[in-house]
């Protein structure tokens, strides 16, 4: 598990710090030694970077007393915790009777914030100060010295010192971040790294990006092999989690506050990750503060370390920053130890007087810069704000603590081995050389990792945070957003812009009948055929089944018309039956008139099979009844037209004409033509009959159920045969329209067939251009229109005479009409 902290505004720190700016800094604050020593029988060398100091021409500062522009002394009090962690571990071991009994540990501290030459000089001074034989004391408490070395935090410091220690096979423990270069056993055979070899911090940072949906972030890394390695780790993990890098800035080895180009595109993102060690990031942190770069969420693996005293009181740039560290088991003993530390308890410490003077108003004596006991009441390190001094163990302090214990346990094992191998009497001493410690340190280093049962273990690697306690930068009233493009909402999908990162995209609406119900979807999801997308395109709705139903207004109108016309046809039949003895009913073959009226009744009624929910039976019945009924009707009209022609030929009777009249041959046209159509329909039904089909695409939100014709060729053959019969009947009736007779109905037959033919010729393009229930309605309308044309134009005039002009429907009227016509012809 990771732990993280945020940096609050300075306004929340104790009030007595606010008056610090007006507090006079003593010149003793700027006088510092480079080493100090904590006594012990066995001494560990500690090479830590705590302060920086260099001087050249002593150019006076314009307003700070005892401060020179080129006399640069800076304290990193955040790093002072390293010394306290070392002191805490030593005192804890010295107080343990089961570990190194009768042996006390001590340490020699050397500040190493110098050039490589100065660093190696300090190491040489320390080695020569203990160049005598290294002797382990026996149990009469005769004190001698023993050495091992702790180095850090920078890998460069450990590498510089390790080159020298390698010559003497001297055990060296590095407490800085793990570095693969230092694990090279050919170059650094006796250097042991305490920090965990893990990239879990970078994984945790990426998990944080995912948690807050920060997909567009900047990276600032040191320009060295570690920076390149962590860049590779970040890129791989971010690519896997869909996070894009807005920019990568590599921190130069020599930092300059005038590198404006470095900050050129800093405003491209609200979240910037800073990853590195304390030494590589110090110049960057200072430059951020100098530029007052606010309105950014800085995500870092270390807390900002301040080296200028004025910087302790200006934290706006880092307000709301998130710091990632490994989460170790809480060590309350260390917190209690911190509360007891003061410069009077440890007079050898060179940094405690500076802290007490700077933050608790303690004065220095004029002679020798000794700290006077005139400080604020209850002065204690735990009273300092966290950004100045953190009483919780940092990663580096934990490594120092573990390193001291590693040395102590190795020394303990070595002591037991020496006692078993070379028993000695009281008063004798056991000789020991530092390189002998290496064999024990190697036993507890497995695969480049320190494996110690007594050591504080890193908890499970899991991101844990509480959003409610995070204080974001003041520019953000809520959780900051850091994206290249705004999220695509429901109903939209991402379209990656060519040449840009995958996080830079535009949002485009989902296509027809597609949805997206999540943000930032790469692809929309197509609704199944049984569903359709709602208006917002974020949900698939079930389609309603659609067909021409009797409940629909259109279906109701068409059904009503069909029934009314059927009833009208039956009414006409009734009129003809009632007036069957009248001349106008008897004329032109009375039987054919009855057959035609009955077939027209079926023609009107067959349209009802097209209305209602289709099923297999109705689909077959639609086409067969339509084809057969209309064929019978048209064949009857053809027979009537032929009968008219034969009737007029009877005026000049011949043998053939006489036979046709007597045998009623025209009546046989009806069954012959009908059987031909039945053959067409039978072949159609046997080979590719109509079936129920669905259309889920034509009408939005509906699935249209309709009767598929099965064979389009068969359907057009049936329709073509009907048009052929209509054309034949029209031709015969048209040619006989001028024959002189009172009861010649050829004109009415030809006109009705002409209308029939026009209706069905017009039907074809309209039928193929419509879909759904309107396609069915078109066919029903054509059936009703063509049937009405036959009924109206053939039987309408007759019904008019029968019902409205009965005086004209008598034999006397007809006889007189014929007589008057003959007289006119004779006069002419």
C-alpha cells in the first residue's frame, strides 16, 4: 500500500512562525562544521547530504545580514531526519541486551554535499582516522573502534564513495533509492542497497491518474539513466491504462533559473508528475517556487525540500501537491524519540542549534556561538510544520534504520562465530577486519534485495486514499480535470485525430441505430434488429411490431370500403334478381352478369385478407384468391364482350355463328382462363410460396411484419396474365362499340377495362416504391379501385335505368325506339 500526503497552505501553521521574517538571523547560523561524532565502541560512518556551502568573493546581500550573494549556505532540514533515524536505531540497539551485548554503537557524520573531490577527501579523512587494526572488545568493556559506512541519498554519492571502498573491500550500505548501476557486482562488490527494488510507486501514481480520470499529464524527470528507466516504466503503464503524456521534460544536470524554454508548454495540462531523487529535483523545486507556478497539481515521489530559510514560509506553488511514498508500518517509538531531541541533550549535533535558533528564537553566545537556553517554551521538533520537518519516517530514514540493523545483526553473527571458533579467556581481544562483515551482509541480500526478518516491511501494494481530506490548489473548487479533450458523453464515440495522442480526439454522434452508454467509448454498439436506439442514443428500445391492422385508421378505412363495396355488389345482384324479366337485365347474357357480380364480390372481399397480422395461411390466401377472383371477373368481361359481337353477327346467321349461339361457347372462356391462372398459382405455391417476413429497418422503432411474395417472377406472371385478359377484353369491346343495338354495352366494357388496366399499370411503380403497411395499402387500393371500375362502369348505367328510369326498361319503349330509329334511317 502507498501512502500519500498533500501540502496545505502556510496559513495553517502556528502563528509564531509568521513573525519570523522580522526576526534577526545570527551570524552563527551561517557558521557550520562539516562533521560531528557520536561516541560508541563500534562506529558507523555516515555520509549524508544535509547542507551546501561554497564561497568565492563574498559579495554582500542587499538586505540580509551576514549573508553573501556568493557565500551560499543552505540547510536541508528535511534531510536532517536521516541523522535522527541513525541515532534512533543506534540507541534502540544499544538498549537491547540481546543484540551486541557489552558493545555500544556510535557514528561519525560527514556532510557530503560537495564535489567528488571533496567527498572523497572526507572519506579518506575518516578512513585514516581509524586506520589502526579493528578490534572487537571482549566482555571487560575495553573500548576499541569498528567501521562500516552508510551513504546516500544520491546514487552518484554512493558510486563515488563505493569506488574508494571497493579497494579496501569495505562494506558500504546505500540508503538512497534503488539504482541498477549500484547493483553491478563487478564494479561494486561490497555495496548493498537497502531500498526496495520496485517500480510500485510509478504504478501507484498511474493508478491515481486513473482514479481521478487524469488522462493528459506532464512528466518531469532527471536527465540520467534513472530518468530514462522511469520514463519507460511510466510510458508502458500509462499506455496500458489509456493515459497520455502531454510533454516530457528532462531536468538538466546544471539547473539554471533562466531556462524559459523548459517551461514553454507547462500550461498544456493541470497535472504534472515530478519523479526523481532529492538531489536531482532540488534545483527544479527552487525554480518552481521562484516562478510561483500555481494552479498545478504536482504529483511527486518526494516532498519538496527547502534550503532557503525564507522558502519555509512560501508554499503557494506546492499547495495541493500529492506526494507518493512507500507505506511502512507506523513506528510510534520514533515519534516519541523525536519529541525528546534537543540541542542540550545532544551537544555534539551541529544542526540542532540552527533549528532551535531559526524556529524557536534561541540566541547564540557572542563567544564561540554556543546556544543559549532562552528559547520559546516547549520547543520541540514535533511542533514544526510537516513541510519543514516531518516526524514520520521517510523512505530514506527507514532505509537508514534498516541498514543500521543490518550492520548490527551481521556484527552479532560475526561475534558469535568468532567466539565459537576462537574461544578466548578474560582479558583477551578478538581481532576483526571490516571486510569480514561482507559475508554476513551478502547472506541477507537476495536478488539485489535486503531480506531481513526484523526489518520493517512495505505493506501490500495497493492504492489507498481519502478524497475528502485532500486540499486542491485554490484555483480548483472541485477535483481538477486534466484531459486533452473533454469526455465524450453517452450517445457519442471518440474519433482519434490523425497525428495526435489517443487522448486527443473529437466526439462524434453514434451512427443510426447505434448507442454508447459509457463515457469515452471508442466504438458505438449496434442495437440488435429487434431493438432501436432512443433519441439520445444511449439505450436500445424494443421495437413495436407493425402491420396493417384493423385497429389502424388506414386499415379501418380500407376494410370499411371493401365491405361497403361488397354490400353494394350484393345489392346490385338483388336488383338484377328482382328485375330478371326486364329487357335490360336479360340483355347481353344474364348469366354472365350474375357470374361477374359474384366474382366482383369475391374481388372486394379478398382485399380483407391483406389486413390484419399476417400468418402462413393468409399469405397464401392473399395471392391465390386475388389471382383467381380477378381472373374469373376479367374472363367474364371478355366473355360478355365476345357475346356482344356474336349477338350482332346473328343478324346474318351462318352455320358457325348459329352453333356459337346455340352452344353458348363464350361461357367456356371463364373456366378455361381461370384454370390457366390456377395453374400459374399452383406452380407458384409449389415452388416458392409466399411466407411471413420482417422488415426491421424501413420504419424507425418498428418491425414490419408482411407477406413476402416468395417468387417475384410468379407474382408478376399472375399480374401480367390479368393485364393480358384485360387488354384482350378491351380490344374486343372497343372493336364492337359501334355496332348498332339498343343493348350494346361494349362502350361500358371497354371503358371499365381501360380503367382496370391503368390502375394495375400504375400500381407496379408505386408498389415497389413504398414499404411496410403502405405497400400493403397500395395493393388493397388497387384491388378496390379496379373492382369498382368494373362494377361501376358495367352495372352503373343498368342500375340507373332499372331504379330511376323504369319506363325505359319495357318492351314497348324498346320497340318504339327501334321503330323510330328505322324511320330516321329511311328518311336519310
